[in-house]
C-alpha cells in the first residue's frame, strides 16, 4: 500500500494552526501575568474608608447593575513631615447609560464649610485638617451629592504615570512658557515632566486658576485615553509600578473590574465643567466665593448625571 502524502496546503494549515495555538498559550500566560500583577498593585493601593457620609444614597450602589457613580480625585502635594494640601480637586460622575463622564474642577481656594472642623475655610485645607475623609465629607456637603469613591494621587509622581502610558496629547489654547520649556498653541504631545508643568501653570494665564483646572482635566483625560489603548498593555509593568507608588483609592479590584466591564463606553464622552464665582478678601485672606445660585446650578447638573 502506498503511503499517503499530505498535500502542501494541508501541511501549511497545520503549521498555521500550531502557530495560533502557541500564540493562544503565550497570550494566556501573559494574561495571567498581567492579572497577577494587577491584583498585587490593586491590594497595595487599596485603602478603604470608614466614614459616615454627609449625603447618603437611598440604597447601596451596585456597579454590576450599571448604576451611575461618583469619584473624588485629589492631587496632593505631600512633603516630608507634612500631610500637604489638595492642590487639585476634581469630581467625576460616570453614567453608563448616557455613556458619558462629567468632570468638575473645584478651585482650591473656594470658601466652604469644612465638615468636621466647624469652620468656613478654603476647600483644599480640608485635606490638611483631616485627610481624605474630611475632604470627601466637605465636597459631599458642598455639592449635595454622594461621593462614592476617591482616588488620591501624588502630584510629583503624576509625571511617572504620564510617562508610563507613553505621554499624552492635548490641545493647548494659549501660548506660554514654563522655565525653558515652551508650550505652543495647538495640538502638542507631553511627557511626564512637561505634563506636570503644563497642568500647574496659572500665573501667565489670564483665566488664572480656571485655565490651570482646564489643563489638569486635559491631562487626566489624556491619561484615560492612553490607558485604555491596547498599546498600554505592553507597558503594563511601568503603568502598575507608577500607580503603586503614587496612587491610593478605596476602589477594590472587583470594583475596578466591574467598572472596566460595565462602564468603558463612558470614556468616549467627557464633559468638563467649572464653578463660576469671584475672588475676594475676608479678614485679609483671599478666597474664591461661589454664589448660592451657581452652587445650585452645578449641583443640578451632577444630580441629573447621577440620576438622583
């Protein structure tokens, strides 16, 4: 009996299938490695809070049911022996059905009631007085919405996060320089050091702190966009290392995975807001004063986005 000789086409097919099998096994192993390292980083940055909310939800939040949620982002300048102050205060509300994120910057000099301290003071002093818990409670009362989660970021370490995702692209609307670095008007790419300088500049901006807040939101949006890109997977070690050293949150890994699964469409539409007010001195101290009507307007926007 003559031996059967497989056709070249069949041999080629088997080779292709074998290569695909090897790739699947390699990717599965890579995926396990990613999950293992993500799990480790998530545990390192996880810092839950025990607090009594100023604005309670009528029922417990369920991310698995795709309910809207809110996050307080605090950019903190921490110094040795000093808790520091929250240099950047941003509230994000995420609505999966609307597939959108609302991002509100609160000027750090805004005069508010500091919950737990019993005084009216600049909102960024809440962190200096009582850390994340007092900041969350103070922002909650000021905006009259529940704050579900927080993300605290070391501003000096923020440049490491930007570098880890491969830099960010922003549309700069004002020509300016910081030191020897020039930021021309138009679409520009920023590395970590440039992004930090870009986000912090305010004295050469006629809009003052509002311009700075806008640039902070731009950089954060750039990180969100880059972090969601498939190319970021290949830099996951750098990303996780930067997050582990510079970020703290009460989000658990399970909650992060629920957000990735149920809310990822929201990142494609990010609306940015600011609070209108005016600067004034009280007892010789400069504050940013927000009229009650403006405060209620902003509260209404956020409440509608949270479906409350």
